[in-house]
């Protein structure tokens, strides 16, 4: 079984306190739970660990209703490690894992990760048919010698922080809310790909990024953004959309005009933090109208970013 093979790769030197979940976005709600985990692990002289999954369980269990990702698995691992976790375990969520009973899954965690306790949210459940809720896990814990601790949800402005709420705010272009609930600006990271140099001809050269169909993306429009290249931060104006003025309404792209940057970017890895939506994408009557609007976007975006 693949999940046991993956778990067998880990050999923790001490007993562990674990939490389990997708943790897409690693938002303030996740960080609230994880900070409780880390604090409790330190008090009990245990290592802290997070188990997450390469695929969202919904990809397997409900393939016609797949959620877009707020973070890639690489980004997720990096963000989780920044929270002070000793070990991040990434497992494949496959058919075998989905069929494991709560008892069998817990047995694997005790065997390979030396699990002494679980820290979970109030709606957490594991195992086939989500049978391993708090009540069931508490019963197993008494039998198999591990603790189960519930951490209440993180509530901001009367709203429970969740990946679902953040995806909704992102789809609406409400970047202030997205930033508030994530605890940081929403970001995208990839390599610069060749474009058609239209921005350069307009006097506003752009760095282009492809759009992963599995990623959550803000709605089409123009955004004030921060771009990170070789560890340095630059202000930028980013367009997400199909460039309707040029009649290209098939493929969505992300293109950023980076202020005060004049070097070749092709093939470089760069990261965009989306700060605020300036306006919706629109079709202009001619190139001069477009150039004038871009200049206004740059001015307004600079004022916001400053």
C-alpha cells in the first residue's frame, strides 16, 4: 500500500503530536490550529508534525466538483514549515487511503510516526466515510494510547476563517478580504514565459506567466501588485485576462509591467503578490486609449503600493 510506503520513509527520533488536513492556503485559521499544536508539543516534549495531501480528497471522491487550489503543494510545504513545524509529511490521497478505516490509519501513524496525540478542528474526520470524528477518535485514543485535542476555529469579524470563504472572496476580486484572512497577500509563483511583446510596443513591457487550470485566480482585471525577482521586491501593475482590445478572447494570461526593472526575465522564477484590484478588464476603441489607461493604472497603482 502506497501510503504505508510513504510513511515508512520517516523515522522520527521522538514521539510526535500530529495534525492532519489539506491546509490549502495555510490561512490564519490553519495557522491558529498549528500554533496550538506547536505549543502543546513543546509542553509535552514531543515533536510537532503536519500530515497533508498532494491532492485534495475531492479530486478522488468528487471529481466533477474539484476546488481550485489557493497554493501549490510546494508553496504549502514552505508555508507550513515557516510555522515552526518539525516535520511535514506529504501523502498521496489515493483509493487505498480513502478506503482505510480510522483505526487502520491511526495504527499506521502510531507505527511509522510514533504518534502520541492528534490536534484537530471541530469538524475534523478521517477514515473511510469520515467515520473518525472526535468521538470515535477519542474512543480509539483511550484504547490505543493517544490523545485527541480540539482547537476552536479562528473567527474574524464574526466569520470563521476557511479556504472556502477565501476562494469566494478571491473569485469576487476582494483582495483586502483575501489578505486579511490569509494573513498575507495572495500570491502566484512561476517562470516567465515568452509573450508577443505587445506591452513593449505600447511602452509598457510585461513579464508573462501562464495560468494553471487548477489554481484559484482572481477575476479578470488590472491589479496593483508586488513582484519578487532574485530576492528583490518591485512594484508592478498586473493584468489578468484575455486582452480584448487585441481580439484575443480565448486564452487567459497574467502579464505584469514591473516598474523600474529593465533586465531580461525569460526563464526566471518570479512571484507576484496581488495587493488590490484597480479595475475590470475592458475593450478599448484604439491603442491610444489603451496606452492612456495603462499610464493611469501605473500612477494609481504606484500610489496604492507606496
